């Protein structure tokens, strides 16, 4: 797998565009291009957040990719994403504006088709079908541009996890409810990734996120753009840059076991990996979970015996809650209500997916162990 590494010190057009050109040349992407190609860019726009925070894909990275595509003669460039919350015009217009994507017009068209279609999965998948936003299904070429982050449920968020954004709006919590176990959820993500199968993945790690990602963490710049055709192996590599053990990230471990990720075949091109990279702070959900330190053969028995006592739950910080209802809207188990302008949680029925923490704009939800 050819992994392009481009050092970019900050978010400036004059620095990002040459890096994108180098990455595209190194991967031979120009040979894929033709004027009539329908190219869809799939960013990470998980919530309405300014690009000054390391939550979403930075618009200058998207702009640089679009500029390169235009220079190859590509005429149809569409940005498509389904963020957390409702998948409709009003919600997505706010997302586009807040995340800085509106400034990309007219070079990039912003998707306003909010339909979705059901597509069959490969034989042998646990999921028989996926309901996917229409622009992705109609694309000739998909460029997956994700943000490098730690993640409260999956531990890591990169190319594979970013494709969860092709599931329409509030159908994503339904997927969490259907597959509450991290193994099953990770398997679903891999099956979805194989169904979407983007041709190119770029990881925005100029500024990345550590701690309670994907929305409540803090900045951890790597000053890097990573690009590869093989995003499974790329995720293995990127997790290592963060100081994580890729084989302890369930979706990456499964990708290795299924032969999708091939860490022994990584070839690095472009700039050198910066020296002295510091490890990323883990999410509270992982930092408080010491079962992962046990030998693998003991982890399942331990989980069966002690999982109930040591399970992580969301906890509301009432002083920070403004009663916006985003947590209740995103809860797949429907155990959150808004009473007296504050969120109210019930522990019974909680599947510990932490969608509530992910979608809280006020960082009013923390993690607590049952015991």
C-alpha cells in the first residue's frame, strides 16, 4: 500500500494545495480523471462547528482537492454528507455554513438532494442491505476526506468511520441500537465501507482531535495530510501515528483479520514522518476501561462477569446543559428526555454508544462507570 505523507504546518491555501498536488501525483490519481466524471467529496461534518475547532474536515482541504480536480478538467464536483441530526435542507444548510463549506461555491456544489436508496450487501455480510444517501450511489468517483480523531465508542476515527456519514441523519442512531456491541458495530462499519468503496481517502491531520472525540475532545496537531487508495491499511498507519495500538481498535483489528488492511505492505512516500510525535489522550470511555489490558482470552469472560458493574455510562453536567435536545434526538434507545430545560437520563436501556456525548454542542455530557 502506497501511503502519501505531506507535512503542512497550518491551514493556508498556499501550503495545502501543493501538498494535495504532491499526494495526487504520488498516487497516480490523475490517470483516473476524465471531464465527464461525477466526483463526490465525502467530508466529516458531524455537527455545526467552526473549522477553527478540530471537529470537522477543514474547508481549505476540500478547496485544494476541488481545485486540483478542476485543473484535471473535472466539471462535476459535489460535496455530500449526512451529519448528526436531521437530514434535510434546513439542517444541512446550517451545517454547510457553520463548517465553512458554503464558501466553496461555485467550485464545489453542495448536495441538496436528501433522498436515500437501499442497496444490497455482498453475500455473507451480517447486514443484508444499507440505506445510503443518493449522491454517494450516483457517484463515479468518491473521495473520502476525514478528520483524524479519537472516538468515545470506537477509540479511533479515520477513513473507515467517516463513511458512517453516508447513512441518512437519524438512521445512524438506529444502527447503533441494532449493533450495540463494539464488535458488531465495527463489523457493520467494515461492511458499509466495502459497500461504499471510495477510490481515494485523504486524512486531515493538520489539526487532529484527542480525548473525548469525535466532538468533545481537544486539539492535537500533527501538521500532516495523509492520502492513500487503501484506506483500511491507512487507518492502521494513522492510528499508529497517534500512539494507539491499531490491533486494539476493533474495526482495524477486524480489517486486518479479513485481509482488508495489510500493515506488512505499507510503503511510505512523500515527506518523512515527523519525529517526536506525542501519543494522543484517550477518550474517558477507553481510559476508564482496564479490561482491554487483560489477555485476550480473559477479556470476554471478564466482560460477562464484570461488564455490568464496570460499564461506562453518560453523565450530565447540569450546569453546562442548555436543554437544546440534541442528546435526546440522537439517542437510539430513547432514554433521554428534556424536563425543565435540562436533559434527564435513564440508565436502564442505555447501550453506551455515547451518541449523546457526540452530539452535545455544550460538552455537557461526561463518562461515568457504574461502579
